[in-house]
């Protein structure tokens, strides 16, 4: 590879080293797209390196001879490029968790590399090298930018590292700490939080550590071992069976009697076992809080030896602390095991006392809860739910709820006990206190998908919950509503809820209940995660009326929960359309327009309007179109709020207009937006600090740009705007934003000034970078390739030969040919358009053969002549379709169902038979079997395609050999066109029939 080929500047010519350096940089730029970690930082590095390339290319072209004064600069540059390549490869291949743990080192290496490259550039004697002023200025600015560059670990990454350091230091962190830490790590490195995925990632992490040991990096391996020990406390790192085996192996080795604490465990001041032992300057150990209080009371002497102490010195006694923790854990294990037989006692007081003891242990640490679960207490606690003693049942429900919290394993163990859910549901029908504990436990269990389905199947459960949901006990009602919300993910449960009149009860309380209950019910509607069917059922049952009333007449809090409920329910398109028909848009707009509305109210109102706009996209063509914004004034007023509101409202308004631009009212909306200077606003927002606002502005800009007139574009799209779009394409985190930024460039009018700005901004290689991959399974990637192919078209206009040459130099033509084979239909169409434009310039660029001089037997063999153009052709110099092997791919497109792609392909092929190229070009088309599909286009439903096929055939059938070979095939379609064709097509079809000797030249069809 080029990076490996970069050698000492003293061994080979300067121009060759510089060329190798350029190749190496381009390899890094491409490799930067594949890194698994710190993508933004590597994109920034790649952007800096790309700016170095013009300098190296100019130096190479100037042929600086030996290195002389630039020797040192080139040596440093090559060294740092090798380092950058190494780091890029590491961050492309190594385990993601390992890279996260080393993120500080990664960013430090990046920063050092950028600083050193900047230093190398500053060593080039730019003034004496006679470089262009532009390049000298660019390199000066680049050096400044690189010197100021700061690479840092992200806030989330730093938080994770701090939690790891804290966990290692504390030593006794619980399972929940490790679980939460593992979830944070998964989110930071972009992997699923599914247990199997996280476990696999950790296994790969361990393998990385073993590799470090093999590489003799013991210090790093030891540090990573501590991290692994911490993370292995998480549930995802081992199966329940593995944990059980480890637990019982350890517990059986402990004996059955608790051990008394060692004398050294006691604090000499408090006489209690220490929790945080610290050593003073006298060498004595005390409980930290006790000795700190001793010092705080003004004592300067050791409580034991009475010798003077340095009160600033308190060293944690980690060894003693670990011994105390191990002693506590041992005794707790034995205690937990010893309680179990007492729960089966016939003495209720002893059972209650044991349950209290067990509850206290479970509340202390989640590690204790894990041991209780492994000792199989769950089955015994479920059994106690059948006892007559209400206090025992209450205690059992409380402990089961503590065990189930944050543990899917415990939830699944509960549901596996015979009749466990039925036993808990029975408690729903008992006294108030027990009912509240039972619904709290069921609510916790319902957070696990496996258990949730079991709850709804228990006979009578839904009815009991519906009754509780209308209770005057607010907490019980909330828990019951939340549980019903969780259960509503099952269609079967929703049927049961409907039978139990749950929605009716809810809406009745929403309309007639006390104010605080109305708020609760509206909040329930706001937070319920229902299917579209459920949301539609609620609307049909009358939810819209009360909620709209609260929006118009309620206090601020009631308005807010009502708006949140409407925002939730209108995510169903059917509800959205109904809401528009019933006049709900006006109250929402009033909330947005009122200066007194809080930012939260505006956010929910804007979010609801956005849902309504999305619903207009779902309208069928047979329906009478429903318009969200009835008047031009509403369009102008709503759009004007973009400059007067915060980022969340801005996003919703932008998304609203994006949806409307894809609805039946799109033509009117686009016209009105153009009239209210929306393009100017969107150009400004494309530089917004908030990435979400910027991305949505770019998307809406893309919707409008295709229909805007040239005057509007020239007025508002400046060189700075073009540079901003290129920057977005190069550096945005959001794939969708890149797609639509490319779409803007693709759809901008082909105004020469804009195309020149794009060239000046270095757009060509950036656009080309997104064409390399051909057709993808990802819809966004396909759209990006389509837009990139469309953007390339503007650089291929035949009237600007210098643009065509610039494009051809980048190697675009082979990529366009590749798109003909692998691209989507639209990408193929764009590629064919560009190839047609290139081909139109080929006749004037095909090089004639120089006359051969001297003796023919000693002269160089003649170069091969182009079959069509008659001269010497190449891809980059004459853009020849034959040299690019484009003819057969273009012919294959003629068989595709899309008329637009067929037409573009036929246009490209027709350039081969223009003027004096008719004979040779027709032969090429015949060899590629292009003429039969062209004849089939005579019957196409597309008039434009029919007409172009006629023009091509009119020329081809001037030649005798093709009349004889294909004339019979074309006769009937041509006769049909002379009878049924439109306008000029009749006479053109008749002219071809005259070529075929079917009609006389004086026929009335002409």
C-alpha cells in the first residue's frame, strides 16, 4: 500500500516521494470512513490531510529536484502519516470496548499527529518554492487551524472512565452499578444493549487483553483486568446457571456458622466494626467519620497512643477494608441460607420476624438480593401469598417487588413458579394496602416482555385493574393505569380492556372527574404507548373534545398535559386527519402565536401540529384532500415562528413543512414558502449551531430547491452557502443530513456561477466519494448515491469543456459506467445523462493519428483507432463511450421498465450516430443488440420516448444493411404510429416507412 511505500526522502526522487505521500493521504481519508470509534475526530483528521494534498501535488509538478530545504519537512510529514495510518487501522479493527477504555490515549495520539503535521508544513519554505498565492495562503491557514485543533474524549466517554475508576477504587460496587455501566458503554460504542450482544463484545474485549499480554504490555493488561473484574459483576457477563454454580461453590465452602469479627475490625473510638478504615500518621487505624470528628473537636493527639498527629494525613486501609467486606459477605451468605427454614415455621411471629430480616438484607445491597434469588426464596415467597395472615402476605409482596426491581432474571423466575401470577392477582381483590402492594409488584413484572403476556392472561386481572384505575387512591390508580398501559402492547389484553370498559372509564373521569383526577387521566393519555388501533378507539370514544377544551380553557398545567395527550394520540394518521376536520388546528396555532405561552406549551403544540402534518401525507388519491393550513396567512405566520422560537419548536415547524411538501397541498405550500423568503431563512439555518435544527433545515431546503426559480436561488444561495453544504457532506454525523445536502446540490439550477463555486470548494472529490459503492440495501445510502449522481451532472455540460475535463480527471466516468450496472433506476438515469453529455464532446477530442515518419519497419506500431470517432480515444481525454465500455450497460438499461432511465440511455447511445458517425455508430449499436429495444419503444406509453426512438431509427434506416436486417420488425409499429401518432410523429414515422420502401416519398402522411 502507498503508506508503506513512503520511504526516506533521501533514497528516491522528491517528486516520487511526494506522489507516494499524496497516495498515502488519500488512503487515510478513505480508511477514516471505516473507523469504529471517534468517527468525528478521524473525519477532522481526514479533512486536514485533504487540505495538504494541493501543496504536495504542486510541489510534485514543479519537480523540485532533490529535497534540499524541504527534506526535514517531508520526513516529519511521512512519519506522522504512517502514525496516522496505524492509528486509523487500529480504530477500524480493534474491539470497541477496548478502544473506549483507551479513548484518552487515542485522542492524545490524534492531537500529537495533527500538531506534528502542522509543524512539518511550517518548515516548507513556501515563499522560495514559487507556489501560487492561493496555496501558500491555504497552507498558512491550515497550520493555524491545526495548531488550534483540540481532540478530546467525549463527555459520555469521560463519565464512563470516571465511573470505572470509582468502581475499581470502591471495590464493593453492586450488580446494578455494573449493569448501568455496561449499558452506558454499549450506548457509547454503538452496540445493542441486548445481553447476548454485550456478552459477545466483552468476550472480544477479553481476547484483546490476552493479546496485550502476548505483546508483553503487562501494565495495560493488569489495568484492563481490573476493568474486566468490575464489568463481570453485570448480569450480561454470565448466565443465571453460571452465577448459581459460582455462588453455591463458594457458599458450601463457608460452613454453616457465622464468624465473630476480628478485634482489628473494631474502631477503637466507636467500638463498632469499621466501614471505612483509615490509618493516621501514628500507624493506628480508625473509622474515618470517628477520627474526623475527633480532629474536628480540636484533638491533635492519637486517641490510643496520645502522640501528636498530623491531622492532614488519613490513608485508606484498603487491605483491612477488603477483609471486613469479605467477613461481612461470608456471614451474610450464611445468614441468608439460615433464614429459609424459619419461613416454613408454623409460628407466624417467627415467620414475620424472618421476613423482616430478609427484607432488610434485600434493601441493603443488590448483591444480597442476588443471593436471595439464587437460594430459591422466590418459590417460598409465592407460597406465602396463600397464607391467611395478611401481614405475611404484605411482607412477601414487598420482598418479591424488591427482588424483581431491575432484574429480568428475577422476573422470569417469578413467572416460572406454578400459579405465581394468579397468586399475585388474587391480592388485587383484597384490602386496600395489599391491593396497592400487588399492583406495584405486577407493574414491576410487566416491564419484562416475557412476563407481561402472562399477566394479561390471568382471568379477572384486567377487570380488577380497570376498577383500580378509577380509584380515589391516586397512587394506586396511577400504578393500575401504568400497568394497563404496559399490558396494552398485547392486542388480546386490549380486547379485555375494552370489555372491561377501561377507555370508557378513563374518558368519563377525564370529562367529569375532579380537577386533579382530570390531570391524571390526561397525563395517562399522554404517556400511554398504544397501537394506532387503540389511539383511534380513544378518539372514536370522544377523547378529542375534552382535550381540546383543556387546550383552550385550562390552566397552564392542564393545557400542557392535554397537549401532550393530543401529541400522543395524533401520531395515528387517522386521528390526525379527524382532528384537522374537526377544527383542532386553530387552538394549537393560537398556543404557538400567544406570547404568554411557555416554551413547554409551544413545544407540545408544535409537536402536535407536526403529527397532523404527517397525517396529511397518508391521504389516498380518492379522498377529498384535507389541508392543514387553510390560509396563506397561516403558512406565513407559522413559518415566521422559526426565527422566534427555541430549537425544539424550530425542529417541529421544519418537520411540519417537510411533511406538507409531500402532501396533496405540496405545490401550493412550496409556492407560498418561496414567496415568504423561506429559502433565505433555510440558508441561514443550514449554519445553525443545533445539529438537529440544521439537519431539518437542510431537508426542507432540499424539498424547495428543485421548484425555486433561478432568480430566487441566485439571490439567496451564495458561495458561503455552497461551502457550508460541502462541509456538511464531509463532516455531518447524520446520514440523512448528508443525503439532503447532496440533494440540494443535485437540484440547484445549472447556473454557471454556482457550479464554479462548487468546483472552488472542492466539491468534485467529495461528491465522487459517495458514488463508489453502487447500489446498497440501505434506502438512505441509495438516495445519497442518486443525489451524488445527479450532482455530477452539473459538471458535465458540453458547453464547459474545462469542467468536463476536471470531472474526467477524477475518474468519474468509470464510476458512472459502474452505476449503470449497480445503481438504482434513478442513479442509472443520472449516470446516463452525464455519459451522454461527455459523449457529445468526444468527436472534437478524439486525437487524429500523427503522420508516421522514416522507415515504416522501424517506426512504432500504430495506435488503435476508435471504431466510432476514427481517431485515438481515451476515457479521460476524449470521454469515449467505447473506451469506457459503456455501450452494453447503456443498452441493458433500454430493457428497464422506467421510461426516464430508458430515455436517458437512448440519448447517450444516440450520440454515437450523429453526423458522419452514422455508419460506424450504427454498427456498434447493432453489435450491442441495441436496435430491437429501440424499435420496441415505438409502442411505449411515453410520447417523449417514442419520439426519440423515431429520430434514432430514422437515421439508422438510412443505411441499407440495417433496413434489411431490422425493417420488417419495425414496419407494424411504424404503420400504427402513422395512423394513431400525435403531431410530428406521424410524418416522422411515415418518413422511416419511406426509407423501408413501404410508403412512397409523396405520401399524404408527410
